[in-house]
C-alpha cells in the first residue's frame, strides 16, 4: 500500500553485444571501466594500459554526463563524445550551448553528426557505449500503466495519466506532449 509511488528505474543499454572486454564498456559495466581507467586493467595477455584515448558514443544525457565526469576525474585521458545528431538533441538551444561550453572546459572533443553502428567502428583505446539506451519500464507495463513511446505517459506534474498515485521521473517518463499509446491505457 502507498499514497504515492515514484517510478525512477533509469535506463539500460539495449541491443549491444560487447565483443571486446576491456575495450568496450557500457553504463552497466561502470565498475570495470573505473578499474580500467585507474589501474590499467587490460584483457589477459596485453600489457598494462596507460591513459590514452577514450570515446563516449551517444550524445544524450547519459553520454554527456559520462564524457564530462570521465574527463574531469581522469584528466590524463583524451575524451571524445561522438553523437549521430546534435549533442543533447532534446535540450533547448541554450541548453545545448551550455553543454558544449562545459564539455569544452573539461577538454572533451565533441564529434557531432557521426552515426556509429558498432563499438568496433570507433578507433580509440576505450569505447564507452551510451547509445541505444532503453528505459526500464517492464514493471510499469506489467502493472498496466499507460505508455507512450515505450515510456510511462505522464502529465505536467510527472503524474501517470492512468494511475494518479504514481509519478514517473527520469528516463521512464514520457511528457504529456507525446501521444499516448491508447492500446496501453488500462
């Protein structure tokens, strides 16, 4: 029983098969990435790595945050953020300009307009894959919440349009401006 429930389960990387452990990382493998960046962990049989080049693929909010945080925490690494379109495409123009300034201040090279099909297509020492993110909404779908574009349909106050005691925040929420998938409404 609850009066209000906040659904904020975040996202996961969708549809990526990591074929090169120690070279390709995702947000889910952040602990391994941290170890690789700090102590030179490499795949068996390779010499210990030194700071080199690192590419974050995906210009959404997760990719932006990863690139900025890695560049700030690991200044020896040359960090590049690669995105198929504009960085922070869902942000306002002023928001994107702010993101660009923050990334530049941290030494992140921004590479916009480059669609990358697979991590092995990027020439770099380390790839952090932050593209193809999918909201974790399986529980919401099973509970019968109204969905919109694979996310929980919410109104202006982030309240579920079908279950007013449930609020969705972050990646799981789809704004009221998106069309509600009527088949999913209770």
